[in-house]
C-alpha cells in the first residue's frame, strides 16, 4: 500500500463521514441554538429543555435522511471492497 493510496483512502473516508454525519450535526446545532435563544429570552434554566428537542430533531432528521445515508455508506463500502486487491499489494 503506497502512501498516496493511504492518503486517498483517508480523504475518502473523512469525506464520507462528514457527508453522512453532517445533516445530524447540523440539526443538533440549529436546534441547540434555537433552544438557547429561547432560554435566554424567557430566562428558563431547565437542563432537560436542551436535550429533548435535540433528541427529537436528530431522530426526525435521521428518519428523513436514513436512506440516503445508508446508500452513501454502502457505496463507500463497495468501493473499499472493489479496491481491496490494491490495498493488499
């Protein structure tokens, strides 16, 4: 396995991870900011108020994007298995 191949594989892996995790992280970030603004405006300091909306939002986002995420991961896995002989040399 050459250094160039290793770097390419690492780049492809990191790109896939960012693309797959991106929608879930973005949903959690947006909901977290909205809940923080709501807590600041109303001066409510309930700790459970921050977690419940995030969990619900991430679950809804996961339900919406799950087929696309699975497809991306399957494509990446198929690519790894397809190029496996190049990795072993």
